[in-house]
């Protein structure tokens, strides 16, 4: 006896009628702007010297005043983890708008596609939307299942949002979301008991808007497997190979992140102004 | 008893006296201009999402008005083929000049070298020049054997030019070579019974000259072997690995194509004006 698996209709781009009745239909813009100059420079540099690449335990230093040594770049750490950093200018954006976006976009695949029209395919939450939750409370503790192209390849990714405190951030310093926020999440590969890495997006007020400082740690010690004992240890070794992205993939992710965050910044202030009351 | 293999004298660049008595000697220009902006952007983007990359069967859509979604870019399709696209502005060029060039350049290695002075090594036809043939008729149906560097490596390539109709193009729409032409060819690796891919250069009139839209499909289902039965099947599997270029090679080919076509455009109008009566 066979059980048909309900298939999801996955497609890149918008099909006719897909945005019908969506109040955000006019925000669909499939034109991606050219890469920003500092992302181009980071790609041309290629991998950086390992000691320049911070560990996950240094993430809380994002809240220090000033800039880090690597605000844009990528490379392989001595512990085997891939690290990448990208900064995105977000004129007219406030950190609170970014919190709103992270809670709002996962509700419908079409919202997720606004973000990167040439790479985002599907998104849904692992649970029901918490009624009335606002700001960080709408996404922290939840899991978003996304399908997206990184380079040429479709990836099924789980994004498990965690409290900034879980990565050691001082949440007292984040009390005013008009001034700063930090989006933190564990990244996993769907269908495998693998947790492949971490992402952190720090957003802080700057004159004229905000800037986002994105950080990824992938593979190496972060390519952990959720399985107990010996099986876990063996699987973990295997998973590290499977879940360890190549430099080529890190490059593709840097491009993807820079594009999606710049594209988001291009429409977020107007989208927020018009629709932040729409659940 | 040993038989010496007659060696061809292959060299990159022009040796002293090599252009003596050539009426096109003054067109030798070893300076390659910087890469055009949209090619730089395509290289920085890196591989694109697979669904954005058209199949060979979609090539005839080049004759539609307007632009394709990917006019500059590369990536790996879901069928395993590498795809790449590059656009080249060709001021003061007519599509008919490009047809003339494809028939004319293969006659002497020195002509071929004008095209990409830092990569082209040798070219010759597989047959005698058809007397009096003009336009497309001088190259379609013929095989050009070329030696050229793609990246650091010397490649021996066969270019078997075919009628556009063989790839499904509506030749009625190409009746006026002053308005448009399409150069179509099967690409193979010399010395192996492998056919590695296809190239298509669509040239159309635009205000002030022409534009060339180049497309390559390499490897994957296009890495076919010409050998019958079981041997063919085994060889084919092997050949697909051998003949499937890596992303790095696709990148190198994108650079090479953009350079040679921009370089060609820099001298073609004057070359044609002066020498189109020279067989």
C-alpha cells in the first residue's frame, strides 16, 4: 500500500494570479540592483587570513561601538568553520522594522519572495502564528522552513530563531528596538538531523536610517548532529562533511545575503509604513 | 621503428614576420580592453539559480523582441549542463559583418589571432574554402579546428557550424542579414569522440550598430559521445565527466567570450570596410 506524498508546488518567481488580493503586491520587484561596492571588494579579495575571522563566541562584540576588523569578507577559520560577514546600508530603516519583517515575512511564501525575487522559493513557519505577538516575540523561538537557491542549487533550510542571550548578547543593551536589534538563528538542513551553522544580523541606528551587519558561521564545529551516543558521533563526522559548505558556497551565500538585504532595504520603509498593522 | 609525428608550430602571440604581407597586419592589437561592466557583475554574482537558466531548446526564443531574464550570467542547470550568457555591444557593426567574420577568420591562424590576441593560438578549416561562398554559406556546415587558451589551459576545440534551423530557429526571420543573424555550432574536444556542447551567438541591429547575445550549453546531456552500442554507452559516461566543465571553466569561458567579442567589435567595422573583398 502506498501513500501519496502531498506535493508542494515549488517555483521560482511569481506565477500569474499569485499576488492577487495581496496588499503588498506592488512591492514585488524582480530587479536586483548591482552588488554594493564593499561586497564586490570582499568577493575579489577572496578568503581572508584565518586569524581575522572571529568565532561564534565573539558575536556579542557586535554591540561594541565602532566597527569590526572584518565587516565584509569570508574565509575558513582554523577550527574548520566557514565565516562570512556582510554589511548592508539601510536608509530610512529602523531596527524595529527589521524585527517586524522577520516576524511578518514567514507567514506567506509570497512575502518571502519579495525579499530575494531571483532566489527565494518558499517559506512557512513550523507552528501557528502566535496571536498578537509583536516585534522580536513574533519570531524568536520559532522555526521557519525555507526553500531558496544559493548559487545554482536549491537548498532546503531550517531557520530556528533564538534569543540573542543564547549567543551571549546582553539583552539589556537591546531594550530599545528603535536603536538596535539582533536576529540570531540556528541554520539547519531540512530532512537531516544536522545543524549546519548560525546566523546573526545586527541592526543598529546610523544617521539617516540603519545598517545591518550580517555574520554566518557554517560547518566545522557548528555542523553538529542531533543523535545520541556512538551513532551520533559517527553521524556527526559524516554530517560535518555533508554540512560543511565549500568556499564556493560561502561566496554564493555572501552574494545572496548582500543582495537580499539590500533589496529588503529598498522597500522595507514603505512596506512597513503601509502594512505593519496587517498580520 | 618510430615514426616522427609532424609537429605544428603552435605559439601564442605574433612572431616576427608572421604578419608580413598580410593586408590586415595593422589590425593586430594585443591590448585587450577592461572587461565590460555587465560581465564583471556576472562574474561577481557567481552561479545563478537553476530555474533562471534556459535549456538549449529555448535558444530560438532569442529571436523574440526584448531581452531574456539572464543576458549575462552562468550556472548549472538541473540537468547538469553548464549554461552561460554574455552580451556584447558592437557599435558600428552590422549582423552581416559578423557572418563575414565567421567565414573569413578561419582561413589563416593569424586572422583568428586578431580576435583574441592573448588566448587564440591556431585555427584551420576541416575542408577547402568553398569558392565564392559568401555570408553564412561560407561557414555553415563546415568544421573549424581551433587551439585556444581558456583560462590557463590550452584547449583543442572543434567548432562544427550548423544551420540555425538545426537548433529550431525560424530562418525566415533571419532572411535579412543586415538585421539579424545567428551563429550556431556544436563544440567538441579534438581527438576525442566527444561532443561537449553548443554555442549560439545571436546578433541583432540596435541603434548605432549591433549587439551580440552569446549562449553556451556545456556538458550534462550535451556531453554526448559518437560511438555505437555498449562501447558508446560506457564511453559516454566517461566522456560526460571529462567533457563536463567545472564552474571555474565556465567562468573562464565567460571572460574569454566577453573579451574576444568586445575585441572583435573594436576592429570589425574598419576591417570589413577595407578587406571584405579579400577571400
